[in-house]
C-alpha cells in the first residue's frame, strides 16, 4: 500500500481539497487497495474541523466527496507512515522539513513541482484569496500528475 499525505497551512482549504480530489482519482482508477491518501496542516488552528465552506461548496459542485475529512496537524511519525508527502507551497515545505527532517524512504515535494509547465510552484491559499476555482484547477492538475508518477514508479 502506497500512502500519500497532502500538507498545507491549516488543513481546511488546499490539502483537504487535494485529498478529496486524489481519493476520487484513485477510486476512478480502481486503485483503492493500492493507494491511500490523507491530509494535514502545519498549524493547529483548525484541528478536528471539516474543510472550509468554500472547499466543501466547490467539491460538491464537482461531485467529489469530502466525507470523513477532518483537519489535523502534521506529526513526526508521518514520515514513517507515508511514502509521498506533498506540500502546497514553499512555506509548507519548510515547516514540514523542520518536523520531518530528511528521509530516504519518503518523497517530499510541492504539488506544482509535478507540472513542469506551471511557472508558479505555490498553490495560492484560497483562505486568503477566496479563489477556490483557481486552486481546484491547479490541485486537480497536480493530483493527476502525482497519480501518474505513483503508477509509473510502482507499476500500478
């Protein structure tokens, strides 16, 4: 079982959106027994809360379930439990590395690093911008590339 963790600041906008989109992709590909996904935040403000109402509304419009997604904070043991830990922006990446340190068995990266043609490598935070549609487009494209990477690396 390959495990993926998406990380953003508060775990109510970008990373739960990525978790829901990735779960949907996995389900459509029939890979639920091969790949698991979760999300977490670097901060602790929203622990236990559901995704932001803007994220929920967008996912509902797209017909993507966010059932069971609740905010949590990253913990050091994540690096033992996940083979892919994906940050939404450079700040998230820096905060992750302070907690996780280096690992030979875990891939760390920003989601948009997986899209070579994307000039901005940071997914904007819709908590501050309000632009959930833009974030959805970026996160969807990044998730598709991440799934291709995992399928190729593990012959799924």
